[in-house]
């Protein structure tokens, strides 16, 4: 299952092989976007952080009547 990743810092170095990523994903990451990866290349691990889905809880408001 693919997971979403984003850069920890502003930019990722190009190095010889784009840190093991394909060029399209490398460009997206350096533009500040998220990418979905099945596996993170060893050379890219230090630059990426996994994006976890955030659950939003809905709070029900209850009207309390005074005495």
C-alpha cells in the first residue's frame, strides 16, 4: 500500500540519481507537494516524512437551558 510523503526541509538535493526517486516525484517534492510511494529509497529517507491521515472529530453541541 502506498503511503504519502512530504519533504522535511525546503529542498532535496539532486545528487546523481535524484536520491533514488523518479524525476517526477523528485520535482513534486521540491515544489512542496506530497507524493505517494510504495517504498522509500534509502538515499531519500533522511529527507522525507510520512504524512499521516488526520482524523477530525465532530463535536455535538448541546443547548443547556437555564433554571
